[in-house]
C-alpha cells in the first residue's frame, strides 16, 4: 500500500453503483438484490476501483511526515511501501471484520480516523487469507456484510472460461479476435477460405504475408486483420490428405490447431475461429478431420483451463456442421461443462 491519504476529496469515488445496489439490498433483502451488489462490486474491481479503508498509520509515517502541516484534502504518497494496520470491527456475534467505505462521506459518519485508498480486487483477494469473517462496507451507514463466502463468489465469477462453439457461415464475417486461414506453404493466397480471407481483408494482408516467407505444413504465422472485423489472421497450412500416410497427416492437422491456439495465446487473444482446415482442396475426409480438430482444441483448452479462450469451429457447409454438432453433443454428454 503506497498511497496514504489524509483526505476529504473522494466525493465522487466511482462507487455510486455499489452504494445504490447496497441501498436496494438494505431496503429489500432479495436474492436478486444480493446478486446486484456482488455484480456491482465485481464491476468496480474490473475498473480497478478503490475503497477507503480505515487504518492505524505506521510509526515511521508519523516520524517522517509533518502531520501538523497536512490539511484536509492533501494526498501524501509514501516514497517506500508502508505497512498499515487495518482497523477491525467486532460484531455482537463475536466475529471480527475489516471495514471499507465507498466514499469519504461514509467514513465521516463514524469516528475520525486515518484512511488509505485500497484497490478493491487486492482487498478481496487479501481478505481470503485473513482470519476476519469478511469486510463490512459502510459500517456506519447502510452497511453490507461481504462475508468470505460472498467474496469467493465475486472472485469465482471472474475466472475466465473456455468454450467450444460451432457455427455455420462465412468466417470472414466473424467479429472475433482472430480468424484462422487454411493457407498453403507460400502464404500468398489461393482459393477456398484463403481466397475469401484475402478478398475480405484487402491488399494489406497480401503485402504483410509476403514478408513472412512462407510457412511449413502444421505451423502457424500471424498477421493483422486489415479490413476484416477480426483483429488478426493466423495462417496455418494443413496437410494435403494422403490415405497411405494417414497418421502423418493426422499429426500435421493436429499441429495446425495447436500451433494456432498457442500463437493466439502469445498475442493474448481470447476469441478464435477456425475453418475446417484441409477439408476442401486438400481433400481430408471431413469426419476424420473434425475428430482431430476437436481433439486438438479440447486438449489445448484442458491444458489451459484458466486462459479463457472461446473457440468457434466455423462450418461453411451443413455436412461439416452436422459432424461437429454430433461430436460436441457426445462430448457434452460425457462432460457436463461443455457448451455449444
Ligand atoms: N468461411 C468458412 N469456411 C470456408 C470458407 C469461408 N468463407 N470458404 C471455404 N471454407 P479450403 P484446404 C471451408 O479448400 O482444404 C487454398 O487454395 C471449406 O468448405 O479453403 O485447407 C489454399 O491456398 C472447407 O470446409 O482449404 C490452399 O492451397 C474448409 O474451409 C488450399 O486451398 C477448407 O477448405 C488449402 O486447402
């Protein structure tokens, strides 16, 4: 905690929606109103919102700072990390709590105390390991007891989730972070989905592709999306299907999906759409290719459970769509958490 505030200036703290939702819950204790409070806290956490926290200032601070000359409204930034003791409150049931205020007006309803502003997310995470029962928000006004269980719910709701969807249509129209192109080794355009992507992205895409000097089968390279809705295009080269080398082909197709997902992760991209790589001009049997696509994608998602990747398997024709649907359905029966 670095920012020490002896201040009255936080009139507009940004916590108004938290205050409003607490007010509603205070008047009517319903499940919906409780969810609204938790939602509003979670939203503030996302905005890097702060709460005002009553503290006992550390000894070093009073030694180094001329407290007498600080006026209300002054903000003091400490030159090195300071450790504050947080004020505790005890409720009649014997439980102890941390206190937090949504604004200075709330803090001033009680005894005068030194306060710091603390990041809501940090405070919630920190509180999980303390022996207090939780945090009482605005203890002198319309208060709200944010118990540890509720804190956990706020934090859990925040864990990003992985999903696989299948969707019929033209991949060039999708509003995602990245679309995958089923390209050839030259990366200089072609027919099928490759041609469609280059037409929709405009000449900038080809110009950038020229700088990449091709791509090996099974590997992946990334460019910007130019005129596409997607911010990026990942170009991967699937195998030309050869029945006599089906295992080798399967391995290369698998690599296309995995390498594309890895590359998307390196760029911190969280929504990706794949066409059915190799199943057009390159002649891969659609069902076999779909099983490999699904194994590669679901395997990668299982290895990256907290990454939060939405994978769209984009099907240009009904036959592919039916196959994907079938595979996803049988998988979701095995594993309840799968959504499609
Ligand atoms: N959106 C989604 N999927 C599409 C689209 C589209 N706009 N257009 C076609 N598909 P293919 P490959 C589907 O032939 O087999 C190129 O010339 C299509 O129905 O595009 O990997 C490259 O330059 C099929 O299911 O790619 C290479 O030379 C899938 O996309 C070669 O083709 C893949 O078909 C690559 O062959």
